[in-house]
């Protein structure tokens, strides 16, 4: 799948402004393309926020009430439906320059399944038996929330969705954004602003967020040369200037 000795830069951002975080992803998309590298980034938001899919209608969520309650709404690069970035779960972005891929790989869905396999191995190591599925799993009224329905190659445990993700490509770089669900908190908060079905049964796994992230990195290290980094000041300054492009009001 990968060209040998491919580099994967690893970043962790904590309590970052939501729109700044999405602007960082925009810059990392270019960074991956120009430097011919992979990037894996986890993040938490302050304040917490709802992430709209790239083409999703903002009418799917009560934006006015979100802001009144002190939260934010931002639009991400990838498709799919609403996700709540509560800090009890693992939100991430993954980037891969396509020149690092084996020439036989020409479908984004194939890369999506390959990336998700790293998460499966990490979760299984904690005793959470997880598998990919193509079977539709929907108990939603409107299907506006990420965890109310399961699509292609997403992860389930005991028929409960535990990972949601979506992908995007600018032609040169593959990008995947997603979330590993470790508690019911995200679903319950998002339900307050969408009226979506409360898809909550069986979602309390009591896994330590940092330990799961470390295990995911260990799985990546079996295929990549990992480079742990901090986001440079220049990137943060550019993201601050560009953040207005991703705020939803």
C-alpha cells in the first residue's frame, strides 16, 4: 500500500478554537501535498463545537441556540453529516500525499478502509471487538448526525457504531476526518440541537482517550516513520487569519 519509509507527522492540539482547527487542516492539506508526507492530527476544541459536513445544510442544526449556549458551528472539508467534538472522544484528521501510495491504489474508498484498519487494531487491543461493515445501520429520524447511521467501511462493535469518518481529495492529497466514540456524551449533546434520534445504547466503553491515541500511533508506526511535531507558530498565525472561512453563522 505504501512507498517504503514514508513519513507520518504526528500532531496533538488541545483546547483549540474550532474554526482555527479547521483552518489548520486546510494548511496541512497543502503541507502534505508539497512535502510528500502523511500527517495524523488529533484535537480537542474550546469551546466545544458541531462540525457540519462539507455539503450539509446548516438548517440541520439549531445554530442560534448553539451560539446562545456558548458553542460554535464550523464546516469541515469532508462530506458526511454532523459530528460533535466533545473532548471525551477522539477527533482526528489524517492526510496522505498520493505519491506515497502504491500505484495500484486508485480508489478513495480503498484508502478509507485501509486507514480505518489501524483504528480497528488499536481498539481490539483494549478488548473492544471492532469490525468494518458495509451494512447500513440506521435508527435515525433524519440522518443528520454522523453516529445515527453507519456507512461503508465504518467501524461497529456489537452492531453499534464506534467510528465515523469521511474523506476528501484535492487531487494530490487524500484527507480523512473522523471520530472514535468512547462515550455517549457527543450524541447526547448533539441531539439537543438537531432533534435527531438518541443513538446511545452500548456506547460507554470507559477507555482512556490518551491510551487509545498512543495505541493508534503504535499501529501507524508499523507502516510509517513517525515524526512527532508541534504546530509551528507560522501555521497558527495563518490559521487565525483564515478561520472566518470555516465559521458557520
